[in-house]
């Protein structure tokens, strides 16, 4: 299972927790929560942020969060093993692993990894739930940023601050707290308890840039950009004045990107709750062809015509392949910068291969898994398992490591000997199966190819294709 699927799985868990516990875990803004605060002028804010949230999540904490999540949804032992395993990843910076707090067991919630944000959210929900048990809905959390509003005496505020530190501290997390403020900038909104107003907030010295009107993007995306910005800015403005005050920099950015649209305040229409709930999820198959404005063929139209023709109403697969289920959404192609970067990476990694002759440092050269080459780095490798049981075909596993092959090999070996690591990889699961049925086996290792070193600008997907152990 790749991290990408894990992300969907974790997101589903998070959604279930949120709807069952009613905790204030925010996905974008806190303005809805702010509107509900009664007697705002008597309240003050307490804001906090969790220091180095991602890298500080320990295996123990994640396990506790999963145990908590299991109260709201089914999480099997195997799901758990996979979630923990996908965390055992390392982010590389110029070939060197980023510093990690818990490096001894390869445990790390990787920032930028597909499920990093979701993992943080899960752990956040778990801690927020503990806070909410004491303080109801007075506190909320968005990733590592927390906010609360309280009607309390300075002495009480002091105690609450200590209490919050203690709750996070019990999970080996540290927070920075600020209290007694009437106005805070939280995410993209400035919230004011004195007058109950809120308005869009942009960090000083930030340049706002939008996709240019003439850029190579599907027309409906371009058309929707100014409308979406207008809607968003209206939503986070308490009234027309707040809107006008914040809008000039956005207007300027829009004009710079070639748009004529004039930003105007429109009070957001309240969507009745009923209508919102009725939107049930339907099964959709997405077709995402790359978009380019130099292509004149209407790909979407041609595609749907094919669907109609090939899966006509009397076709037995029509139920699955029809216009109601298949949706089209264009994907954008890499821009020039990404193309250049990926090309450079490719050349550099070729260079890297030619100049290094890693060799072998095994004490007994006869037992070396990859004679003369076990110290090779950044490789995609394959393990072929043959057994004495003729009914079992040769089974192969492919893995990727940025470290030396030998380090990874030793890690694999440990998963074959330690039952608690049984589900670490598909390979170890299989080996344990063979062991249990007393089948003799042999594993042959080989290097399939040398991987590109990780690059932030190159497509992250390159890295995930061959997920280390799966
Ligand atoms: Zn060797």
C-alpha cells in the first residue's frame, strides 16, 4: 500500500472522529467557531502552537491516537501495522537524512509525505479531545495551531495555560502559548473579540500570486479563480468595511495576473444544513488527462463519445461505465521549471552512479547478498523468494532505499526473525507464512535500478512509486 492510499484511509478516520466527537478540528478557518462565541467582549484569546509537531510525534503517541480512533471506526491490527510502517520513512536533504528525534527505530512522520498532514490531524484530534473533555468547545486546532476564547480571570487563565502545557507535555510535546489578547491573526483571518468583527489576514511582506489568465490551464479553472477569491474573501469578512480594508492587495494581485474582475463584498448565503447533509458520496471514476491549450481536439467530448459508444445502455458494463459515474477533470502538466529540474536530477544521478564504486564490506564474502555491491546506495532492489514447495511460484518483492542496500538488507533480515515485525513488509509477512508452514525458502537479491535522489522540486510521486517496503 502506498502512502497515497494511506492518506485516504486516515482522512476517513479523521472525518469519523470529528463528526462523532464534535471537537473543533478546523480544516481551513475558525470563523464559524468565532461567530458562535457569546459575549465576545468579555472573552480573551489563548493561542498556542505545537513546537515541531510533525517530527515530535512518537510511535507511542501515534499508537495511543490509533487506539482512541478505534473507538470511532474499525482499525485492524494490520491497518495499524501499515500506518506505523508508512511512518518509517526518511526525508532526504542532499543525500543526508534530516535530523530526526527518534532515529533509532526509523520512526518519523515525514513532513510533505502524503499522509503527514493526516497523521498530524489524527494525533491532533486525540489531544484536542482530551482538551475538549475539560473545556468543551472553547478550544480548537488546525494542524499545529490552536486557539481558544475564554471568559476567565487572569488567575484562571494562568492555570489553564499550565494545564494545556501539561496535557501536551504528557505526550512529550511542547507548546508556545500566548494569552490575554483581544485580537489574533489565526490562519488567514484576523479575529477581534472587542468588536466581534473579523477580516481577511495576510502575513506582512507576503506576495500574493495567482495563476495567470493566459497560462496553460483549463478555461474553467481560469474563469473560476477570481470568483473563488471573491467568495473566500467575503466569507472571512464580517461586513463590507472589513472586506474593503483587506481587499486592495488581492485586487492588485488579480490585475497583475491579467484578470479584469472587480472584487466586491457579497454576504455569503447561508446554506441550510439539510441541503448540506443531503450531498451523499457517489462512486465516481475520474479521468484526468493532462491539459494543454495547444491541443485543439476536445478530448473530453471525444472521450465521452467513446464511453457512450462502447458501453451503450444494453452493455453489461454500462452500469459501471457511464457519464454519471465517469467524470473528467484535466490535470496540469509540469511547468518548465519542473521539467528542467527533473532533467537535471536525472543527469546528476547518472553521474553519481558512474563515480561511485561502493563494493562490499561483508566479513564473509560468500554470504554477501549482493557480491561486490552490497554497499550500493539509492537503489531499487528486488527480492525473489523461491521455495522447496513446487506449488508455490517464485514470488518477487520490490523495494527502494536511499541508504545503502546493506542497511536495508539488515532491516529486512530483522523482520524475518522478530515476530513483532511480522507485518513490517509484504516480504516479511510472506516469509513468516513460509516459516509457519515449515517451508524451506531461499531469497535472491538484485538491484533493479538506481533511484533518483529525492528532490523537493521534482515530482514527489517519483519517490512514492516504489514505496520502501511495499
Ligand atoms: Zn557484501
